[in-house]
C-alpha cells in the first residue's frame, strides 16, 4: 500500500483526482502508535477542500472539550449534511471516506506498519446520508439480523473542527471506547498559521501511574500529564493513531493572544459499537 493513493475503484470512477496518500509515514510506537504523514492530499485536491471549508456559523461550540468548534454527524447534524450536499468537493470526499475500500486500505496500511487490530475483513456499514430511501429500507432486515447477533460492523464518520489560536485547546483524553482509529488532517493554507501559536497534538503520559489505564476516556488536567512528544501543526499533514487503554493525547492551550486565526482540522474516526 505504501506509495499508493487510498481509493477504491468505485470512487476513482467518480472523481478526477486522487484523495489521501499515505506515502512516507513515520511512526512513534511508545506508549501507543501514532503515525505522521506529510502531504497527505495531492496539492490540487487539498487546495479545493481548504477553499471550500464550511463557515464558522455552522459549527457548534464545545466548551466541555476545551475550547473547540465542531461540525459533524453528531454536532449540528442538519447543518453538516446540508453543507455536504452544497459542496461537490466535500461530498465526494464524504462518499470516499464512507466506502469499504477506504477502511480496508487504512487497515492494510496499519498492518504494514506492524499495527494489526484484527479488523481486516470486517464489514463497513454501507448506509450514509446520501443513501436513498429504497436503499435504507432494503437494509433494515440485514441490520436487524446483525443487531440480534451482536453487530460488529465498522462505521466511519468525520468531523470539521476549529480551535482559536487565542487559547483554543483539547483536554487530555484517550478517546471513547467505540473509536478504533483516528485520522487527523490539517486543513489550512500555506502561511496561514503562525507556528508560535502552538496547536500541535501532544502524546502524553500521566504523572500518576494509577491513571495510566483510561479505556473509558475520563478527561484529565494538563498539569496531570507529562508531554512525551508533540507533533507540530503543519499544512496538509495527517496524524493517524489507534485507541488504546493509554492513548492519552491533547492540544495544549494555544498562545495566539489577540489572533483571529483558527486551527482547522478534519478528524476521521473508524468505529465499532459491537467490538
């Protein structure tokens, strides 16, 4: 998979450019695996998506997470789906991310870097906002059957996220149990972000060893953590990591006092509610 664009043939047939590329990934494995990939999108695709970024008034403010704005299937879902339908570039990306081929390729990529979650071959839910009512009705018997048997299928969703350079942050956490894989994509124009503001994603370890096991995702305070490594916030960069019992991470409060700049990211989650 290394060196190839992650795209199923059905998506290739419907778009004129490739989407994500995971070439040249570099991984840190301790205390849990995080990979960083530069130039994740081809330049032309990246520019189109950044230019079509949704307006801030569509987002929901999430004070409980730190200082963050979110637009997703969970936060302001009506605005989220209306925006996707109005943006051909983002709707194409949405359909690509929801595909079986995308998830299979991500799992294969991780396995090539010695991260095998035992998920290859797991079915991906085919329904999404773009599915017709006929497709949804035909899927009901199969869905009911799988729920009775303990549904272990995978699902994918993505979130538009923004944090202000003036104090924005994400508190230390390990991610909810249903999240299996997280992909964070930086979405800003070259030169738009001042590195002095911060904004990097930090890999953490609790100072109190009894807090190391955090599978159920309790939040912690910044002062309770040691920073092991910070991945700088850079344009067109991809971070990919897996949920573990100790996958503590955060975004330290940013230092751009008086700045109106926003740290913009796209977060893709591969999840399973049935494990």
